[in-house]
């Protein structure tokens, strides 16, 4: 049978990555939406919930290291398949939990599996896109983070109204297996993809390192000796915990501050998380546009990062919002800017490292973000419990918004200092 060839097959790959990322964030967001229900049924405190979040993030950190290495070793097709099977099964097992400890165990399984998504996706972009399109491609698949959350806002209330919270986990957890079928059918590396036209293959590989079947064993300790690695660790380690705060506590924030009913679809939260799509795609487009106009790659990335760091200061104003729509506007801008930042930091990995090491370095940087995500929820839970006991829960959120606003500028300064001499790492430095 003759397989028809296309000159835009790489965008089909982006659709696959986008869909996987959507499912990934749908599965992880459910616990935040169910928090008001589960904390009543199981009598959780804010600290109990923080510990459940910490269980996820600690496992996520470990999983990033493991899957980053594993995906570089076995390749994206097998690696992505394993990770989505793992997290889908773990997602469904939440339905069996009977206590905060049980949910913590389920979150450990979910965190370990979901950790493989970004190392696999960023490596896939490095395989399938020339440098000038990588930020846009990353922004497009990274938009799945917000679409996954919006999908959760629609799906979870519907399931709750017809069934119960256990069915939420059974139904959503099964979606990964549907995606897996399409991944097996449509994905392989460009050199082996028969549906890819010769013209597109030439375009993809132009300016890239030559693609071979040769396997390299990356010596991880050498990655930690490079300033480029520490720049990525900074960009993820300081910033990822902030988005996880937005992800897991915003539903509760709006529920407590503005009395939103999370058993119904929330237009306010949908708008906020939809804004992250604009930021993800827009942030990727902006740096790609600058590169196409002749800017050096690293200069373009760092320029847009400092712009986004400045814009993120707007989240500080959320503490003065007394109207729900003012809060929605300010927080929408903040989460959109975060995703624009995240898109460009992810793309730095493929800008600064050879394809054979991309998953490993993304795993290390992602682990740093997850480690930050372990400590920040401790602060969040303790702070909110303290302010709640004093009858001023909103004050706790105000302190947290201020911390979030300034962290991006601190991260940018460190990244800039570590990458003042732009240099792409040679594979021979790592083997």
C-alpha cells in the first residue's frame, strides 16, 4: 500500500504532543477541583492538602530524573508510550483512595508517570523542528496545559452531577490509552517516517546535527558542571512552583474569596486557564519571530524572558482586587505570562544542548522545579492555615501573590549571568 506524503507532517506531531499534554494536565488538575468536596468528606486541613500536593511533586521530581534518562536511552516513541500508560493507570487508582494517605500514594504514582511528558515532548520537538520553529512548536504543545485544565473544569462538574468523584478518576484516567493508539500509528523519528516528504525532511534537518541510530550514554555528572544546565535549573526551579500554586490553589482561592461553586462549570476559572494558551503560543511565537528577523537565538530568548518577568509583577495587584472580574483579569495576565516564560525556558534546552541530551537536561531542570514544588506548598499550606485561623485567609493569598510577582525577575538575572557567553554544548563534552 502506498502511503501519501505531506509537507506539513511535523504539525501532526505537534497535535499529538498537544493532546498528550492536555491529558497530562487534565489528570493532575482534578485533585484541585475536587478539593472542596474531598476536604469535607475526609476532613482535610490546608496542610493535609499541601502534603498531598507535596507527594505528587516529590514523585514528579524523581520521575523527571528517571524518565529523562530513560527517554534519551530508548527513544521518544517507546519512552512516551511507557510514561502515558504509567500515569493513566495511576490516575484511575485515585478512585480507590479512602484517606489523605491513600490519595498521597496515588499522587506518587501519578507524579512518577506524568514526569515523562515534558522530557519526551521537548525531545520530540528537537527531533522534528529546525531551531527557528522550536519555540513556536513548544508553545503550541505547551498550550495543552491550559486546555487540559479548562477541559477538567467542564468534565469534572458533568461527571459529578451524573456519578461521583470516584468516576471522575476512572473516566479521565482512561483517555491516555486512546491517545496511545494514535501515537503508535503516527509517530517515528523523521529519518524513518514514510509519510514525510523529502522537502520537509530537508527543511527539518537543515542546521541540525545529523540524525543517526547511534546511542550515546550521557554522563550526568558532566551536565551539572555546565552553566547552561544551571540556567535551565534556575528557570524551572524558581518558577515551576508558582504555576503549581496557581494550578492547585486557584480553585480554592476563588471558592473561598468569591464564593464560586465548583460543582458547576466556572467561567472565571475557564477564562484564567484559557489565557495560558495565549501566553504559551504567543511567547513561543514572539521569540521565533525575533529569530526569523535575524536576532541571535539566545538573545531573542532572554529578551522575551525579561519582558515577561516585568509583566509578571502585575500579579501583586491581585491583593487589592475586591471584584471577581478584576481578580480574573490580573490572574489571567499572570498565568499567561508564566506560560510564555515556560515555553521559552523549555526551548532553551534544545537551543543549548544536542538532541541526544535534551531529555536528560529537561528532566534535571524539571526535577529542580518539582523540588521547588515540594517546599513551596509547605509555605502555602502553613501560611494559609495561619491566616485562616486568624480569620483573614485572603491575607495569606496576598502574601503569596507578592512572592510570585518578584520571583521571575530574580530568575532572569541568574539565567542572564549564567549565559553571558552563548555556546551550544558539544555532545563530546557529555560522553
